[in-house]
C-alpha cells in the first residue's frame, strides 16, 4: 500500500530585514560631512581681528561636535560654544558670540562681513547627492550584512 510520497529534509531561507538603521547611519554621516565642509569654509571666510570669532565657530550633530578653538589666534571662551543640541539627523554650524550676528548681517553702523551664509552656499554647490549616495549605500550594505538572518525550516 502506497501512502504517498514523503520528502524529508530542510530548506534554507535567507531573509534580509529592512535596514532602517543603515539608512539612518548613512544620513548621519552625510550630515556630519556637510557640517565639516561648511565649518571649514566659514573659518576661511570669517573676518579676523584677534581670531576669537573664527575660534568660536564649531559644528555639532546629534553624536559629534568639533571645530571649537581649532585655529590659531585668541581662543574663544567656553560660554561661546554652540549651545543648541541637534536631534537625530540634524547638524548645526555657528557660534554663541554676540557679535557673530553683527559680522554676518551688519548693523546700521557697520557693514556686513558674511561668512556663514556664503560658506553654506559654497558647500551647497558640491555634489551632496554623491555624499548621501556614498554613505547611504555603504551604511545600508553594512546593515544588511549585520541583519542577515538565516533560518532553517524543516518539513516532514
């Protein structure tokens, strides 16, 4: 009496789980790289007397910060550090010096000597899509590898 065909064995299923962490990591890296580029341009463009304004310029993301007192000249005070705290995929470049705004926009007594806005415009012209594509793809690949799941399903 034939009871039918029964196959014993196993099937391997490889499943990639959505890599949102990889996408987030790529975006964070792109924001950080853009902040670094804008900061570097702003330091070059900042008007310098003693150097305190230039040294107070810094960048900050949700996980890193740098640039404060990174140049020669008069050092900025600790209270001049950028105080705003970015969340998630945000980045800020700036200073807490009161006269930083006067330099950027001018007053009725002093002409403007912009440094932050032109720095942002110069960096805006760079291939930021390539930056995002590069970091996004690299991060996604790492995340896919990390989350790759192998599971075996047995059928009897």
